[in-house]
C-alpha cells in the first residue's frame, strides 16, 4: 500500500513538473483563451444536438428542411468570409471575438424564449442558424489569428493540439450530457446551458492582458484587400491545394450534417439520450487524433498527416449508411456501431484539420494572415450550403440512407484524389 501511494505521489509530481515546464501553460493569456475555448466547446455540443432536435421533434422537419437549416448555418462563410478577412487585418481581434460571442449567445437565448411564448417556428430556427454561422465565421477566424499572436508561430501545432485535446473532452462528455439534457428538459431549455457557458467565457476573455498592436492603417479599398487575399491564396500552391481539398470535404460533411440526426432518430430509432451517449465516442476519436497528430506530423510530415486524416474520415463517411436499423437484432449493438463510426469521423477530422490549420498559417506572413484565414475559411466552406441542400433533396426524393450513400461515395473519391492527385504527401512542413 505504501509503495503504491509513493508511486502515485511520484507520478503526480512528475506530471506537475511537466505542466510547469510547458511554455504554453506558463502563459496566463493562453490559459484564459484555452478556458474560454473549453467552455464554448462544451456548450456547442449541447447546441449541435439540441438545435436540430428542436427542428426534428418540435417542428417535425422534413429532410429538405434539415438541409436548409444546415445550409443557412454555413451560408455566412460565403457571404461574410472575405469581408471579415479585411476586418481582421484592420482591427484588433479580441474585441471582435467578444462581440461575436455576445451575438451568438443572444441568438441562442431567443430559442427557449420563443418556445415559451409559443412562437417558435422552423423559420425562427433558420434565422438562429444563420446568426450562429455568422458568429462562427467572424469570431472563429478572429480566434485563429489571435491565437497566433498569443502563442507565436513556432508553438502553433502544440497550441492546436491542446485545443483539440479540449475538444476531445467536450466531444467525449458533451454529447451524453446534451442528450440527457434534451431528454430531461427538452431541446429549447437545454440550449440555455450553452448561453450560460458563453456568458462565463465572455467574462473570462475580458481578463486577457495581452493587447495587440493596432494594425497599420490602410487607405486601400476593402475590395482591393479582398482581391489581394484571394490572389495570395491562388499564388501559393500549398494553400491552393488545401483550399480545394477542404472545400470538397466541407461539401460532403455538411451533407452528412444535414442528415445525421434524421438517420439516427428516424432510421436507426435512437432516442436523444441514446444518440448523445453513442456520440461520446466521437470525443474519444478527437482525443486519439490530438494524441497522434504531433508524432505523425513529426515522423511522416505535415502533408501526409493531413492525408491520413482525409482517409480515416472517408472511412467513417462510408460506414455510416451501412449501419442497419437493428444490427444483430440488438438496438444496443446498433448504437455501438453508430458510435464507432462517429469515432472514425472525428478522429479523421482532427488528424486532417490540426496540421491543415498549422500549415496554412506557417506559410503566410503577418501582413495578410487575417485575410488568408478568412479567405480560406470562405473558400472551403462556401461549398457547404450546396452540399447540405443537395443531401436534403436526395433524402427527400429517395431516402435518408441514400443521401448518406452519396456522401460516402464522394468521400472515397476525395480520399483517392487527395492521395494520388496532390503533392501533399511531399510536404514536410
């Protein structure tokens, strides 16, 4: 017993020493940024389940309406992605993050209010989804640029790996918590928990001490800056390759996103609590990806790590529509199979996007970093509304499973094209 206690104390001491020697964790500003990311990640898991559940359970939404909801959540990337890049290169980023989070929190709070007043409609959910997407495109781009300012370029992979680790914890615990909240409180009231997380995050962000220098004033017309951002991405071969690869991936992912709640609830027959519990394996997938991404990138190169993530996520897309409604005559085994596929999807997405984000920021100078991030986010997610609407239309015309089969076929083609048709496998940094 004494030996075991001494061993445990030694392990805790060694862990504490490693943490105190971690340069990133010695930065109070990074810790605050990390805490805010943790809060919003956990809150987002509630909204990711509760908002479409409001449409499916309360509004009895059809597949095409679910496709429209997913499309409107991604439409702001197309409308505001490029202008936000100009904003980020001309203004400090932290105030933009705060304003975006406040806007999203207000929109989310309107859902339970409208439900309580008996005025909640599918159109209201469309509007909320559009506001959520707007906050993501503006605030999310600002967070990526601000993170570079806080940690420096040389520690970006480490910082993103830590953030991915937090995301894995949120994905591991959040869906089960979200499913329980939706089942116990109802989807509208569950969203209030995300509103609370945003409010705490906002208070934490205001304590960040680092003050970015005001970007140099520019007399150029905003359209000139947008053109420069597009031209920079086009002239940089690595960014150009990443843009079309990620754009195709988002086209397929938003098609999947439009249908996955319908597939789980109406085709596989899962209750919200069971679905949330099964999706907890997605958090384990993100955790596995965040652990593997650094050694994988160091040994095989950043480009090959991106391709591994692309192939693993393609496998997940391919397996999802293959799950039968009652696998081996057991609802439990069906839920387990669903969870394993979500694990593959989230692990692959983490292995794809962590080195993807780090690589694109490494090859970009500070002067155009904001425009590059916004341009890439705009170009790569501009395809998402089309993917969501197309998947919804296919599911409406044929079936939800058929829509997911089309997504799977596209994902397999993308994986082959990425491996055989690009030079990413030769990119080492």
